[in-house]
C-alpha cells in the first residue's frame, strides 16, 4: 500500500461563485449549506479523512469569513496526530500584488507552503462537488502506473459531450488527447474512449488531479498558465505521463442554482443518488449539540430533516428542512429547500425584526423555492414557481431559472405574493 502520509491534499476554495448567486452573496461557494446541516466543503475534506489523507490545505479568496469559521470550528485533529486542515488565504506579497487568477495560479502562489509540506504527491480537489470517492484507491492506481499526473475521469453521455472537456485515452489508460466542449461530429467520433458503452462513450475530467509533487512544482514554476483544466493538463499530455482514473459513482458539480436545487431535492427520495447515511465513509461537519426535532401534527412525505427543528401542523413534501427550522401551523411546503437558522429567536430579536419570527409563518404556501438561512417569512405568504429560465432580482428575493430564492437574513412581510402574475 502507498504511504498515505506522503500526500498533501489541496482543496480549491472557489472563485466568486457567480452562477450560485445569491447564495454566494455573503459566503464562498464551498461554504454554501447542503443537505440541511452540511456545507459543500465538508465533502472533499471528509473524503480526504476517510482515505487517510490527513494533511489538507484549503485555498480561499472571496467571501471567505464563514468558510474559515466553519473549517476552524470543525476540523481539529488531536495533539497526538500529525494531521491538520490549514487555510491558505490569498495574500499580496513583495513578489506578487495580484490575487488568484485561476486554479493553477492559486496553487502557484502557495508553492512555498506546498514545498514545506514535503509530500511525495499532491492531490488537487474542488471545493464544490458532491460525491464519495476513495482517494487512496486513486493513489494506488497513480503509483502503479508511475504516473506524473492522474486525472479523475467519469463516463460522459453523448448529449453532454459538448458541455465538457473531453479526454481520450489508450488501452493502458494513458491520456493521449484533449478537446474542450467538442461539437464537430468527426472530432466526437475520434474521441470515443468507451466503445462498448453506447450511452456514455466519452470520458470527461472531474476536476481532480493527483500530481507527483516535483512535477507539479516544475509545471507551475516553468509556465504562466492560470488554470489546470484548460491549460496545465492539456499541455502536459505531450510531455508527461498523464493517466485517467475511472470513477463511475455519483458525482455532481454544484455549479448552478438549478444543479444545487435538484441535487438537494434528490436527497429526499427513498433511494437518493448520494447517501449521507453511509455507515463506513461518513460525511463530517461541525457538531452543534442541538435538541431533537419536534413535529406536532405535520403530514410529511419525502422530507430530509436536520436536528433542532420545530414543525407544527404543516403539510410538507419533497423538501429539505435545515437546522433549527421553525414551521408554523397550516403551512404547505413542496419541492423546497429550507436552510434553517444559525440561532433561535428571543423575544428581543423578534421585536427588532418587526415582530416576524424566524422561519415560516402560519398559513404560508411555498413551492419550488430556496429559503436561505435566518430568513423570516411572515404569515400568509405565497411563493409560486416561475417559468423556467426566468431571472429576476428584488430587494429580499431573486429568481434563477424559475426557482425563487429568499436571501439570507431576509424579511418577507405577511401576505406577500411572489410568483408569476
């Protein structure tokens, strides 16, 4: 078996996250809550811990305060362990006054820290994907092939090839060519790597790269490329031993409001594509020491509920109910993500917010919506789905691809209607 302590994991903390706006208005993309109680950053960190990779660096830049707080309060190894989770924030230095310009540039600007870790291999991970992967198996494959760079790849359907970077490998698994978002039929025919699979005949990069550390240092110090996927890896195919590690499990890039919404709702189904209840490879997050949820007379079907909630005689279906959610009587919630709250109300906090309590007030009807944290939705509010592709921005709410998003800390006054005319 390879020496797991010879691996440094570097997690890219995300750029501006514009496609997830307004969820990224006040937080970095990897800090966006998912599945009621977790954050996106918990996924790659948990995968690292489960694989035995206990030296983890998270590169951060935009809106990073809540991400820093979550990591520092969650991932603390004991004094007798050599493991750590370290934040490497973008900074101006005497040799560079620029912030991170891309994924490769971000790692280049932290090469001093990477060298000081003295690891034999470096795995580069995204901070905003949902999946469960045994990185130690990928490492064993990387060492077996004596690869300079190993890329995690996944089967790609014919109809999706034009949206992704497509790789071509030989029978030994070595990557021999790359094309970005191909649409030409002749090019697509040439890039078929899985001839036995008529549905998913292509392989695409998952944005995870395992480098020999010295190779990583060399390619970053001897080039000015800004990105791994668009620059570093395509250039390395001709000069280095680049292999693809096939992964056929569930993987979702949480890059848009639509993908975020649909992925969360998929967790409410009886057999979700991603299982947070896995007994051997758990997903970790910050312990909050909350009481169990209380449900008084509600009718619920396909509901994914976190702890610390209080639910009245509501009707709830196909909905994620986040930490400390408060749902009053006679509420109808369907196909909604309720992120919950960071705290419980007090009489003083309710009075300061115009006597509108945290959570969902009585007699509300809400469908196809995302209610961000600490939102206050007054009694009698109605939220209906907009047509797909609708894009709107109001003071306390937005619409992206027809999905209504109530922004963090927003107050929606009683009897408000949000929906198509």
